[in-house]
C-alpha cells in the first residue's frame, strides 16, 4: 500500500515521489496509513505549533499580553510580506528586544511580490524576513518569562529548548526524541509519523492531552484558525486551506513534511502527518489536497492551484504537471 505524487513532463512520467501518511485519533489509535506509520523523520517547521506551547507553559502569554495574532506568528512559516515583517518587529518591541536578538539568520521573503519589492528597494533581507522570525520571537519571549537569558536561546541546553523537548515527549508519547539543527538554527526533532499525527490530534482535541498542556493547545489552535494569514501568507496553501476547511489547522515544514489537526471529521477530531520521502515540497501539495478530499472535508470542485499544479520552464511555458495518487490502509477502528 503506497501513495505517490507523479511528475509528468508532457505525457511522459519523469519522477515518482513516495508519500508516507498517518492518521491518528487523540488517544493515539491509528485510523489509517500509507506506508509505514513508524517512519521517522525530522518535523522541521511542522513542529512550530508545539514549540509555541512554551509561550503558555512559561507564562509569556500573560506576562507580555500576547495577542492571538502574535501567537499565530509564533507558529508561522510566514511569507515575509510587509505585514509579516511589521508584526514580527512589533512582537519583539513588545518584549523589549530587537531584530539583533534573533538567531534565525536572514533570507529573502518567500512571497514573490515581497521579494521583488525588497530587491527594488535596494535593502538587504534582515532576520525579520526569515520565515521563522515569529517562532524565534516567541522563544525569546518564553526565555524572558522563564527568567532565563535570551542569549543562546536556540541551543539545545537552553531552558526554552528543554521545555519544548519535554513538551514533545509528553504529547508524542516518545520518551527519547533525537534532534538535529534546523535551518533556522534551533533544534529540530525526529519522530515516528504516527507520533506526530498524535500531537496534531491533541491540537484538534486538547481535552485528551495532559492537563498542563490543554490551555496552550486550545490557544494555539484558536490563534491559527482565527489568523491563518499570519501562519503562511495569502497565496500559500496553509492559509488558503484553513480559510476554506472549517475546524482545520494546517502547518507546512521543510523537505516535504506536513501536519494537520482536523476537528470535524467523520471519526471526530483527528491528527494527520505526511512526509514526502524525496523531500519535495511541490510533490507534497497535491497529496495534501487529495487527502482532504478523501476525508470528505474538501470538495473536488474547489478551485485550488495545488490539486494538479503545472510544471513550467524558465520561460514560463507549461511543460507538465504533478498528480497525486492516494492509497490508504484503514484499520478496523476506522470501519
């Protein structure tokens, strides 16, 4: 049983990307999978909603009066639009710090229009443009709320990262979680796919989580649902899907990872984790759309550019397309 996203150049099959999927209930029971549900890979930015729980566990939300928009930006892989940059700067100012405290590094905006505008301005990209700047602002806020130094907050031994690691252990049910360094220099955690899906199921149904995490899970879910524009961007799949599918929180990660918390499925609240084996983000997107159609929460009639995205050459000529072929193995529990 395997799912693939196929890349066609004209009528010729050019590439085949295998996709692993796990769908899990809040209690941790597996509902369905494609490929091995125990497949282990780093979550990358898909972990951000759970890293943001440090804002609640540390007391940073109350201490700094953080708004749902700022919490949503803490969960974001934002596109670097002027609005994102302004909110990130405001966030840092609120906690008494500045862009120079961000350890994420700088990269150009992900949004094409914002990238072109920055190029025309002649200005260089700053750490605020980094898609992870909101997450890092949140980690700095948590460090201050813990009365820890904001310096070195990105290192595994810092109290903020230790708090995040303990959070993931308890929500995933995995006592040992290997980690490496993410693109933005903080730890990235490797979990079995089903364990990641379990965490997203708890995001959809906080009442099934340990008591100390319920407020944060509820707050993060509400912030992302209320402010999907801060989580990615107006033309990005995460934002568009959250606007169109009631009760959905969606979070992309680098190298083909994706997580979703869905409150209103036919099985009740569920969590979904998806990983493209090749790491292709392009191959991930049509599979996410196809999966939501299979779950009955997205109509095949919805006009979405990611259902069968075109492949274009450097002149902008359409030369092929991507197409998702989904095969799920359902457990007895799903019957």
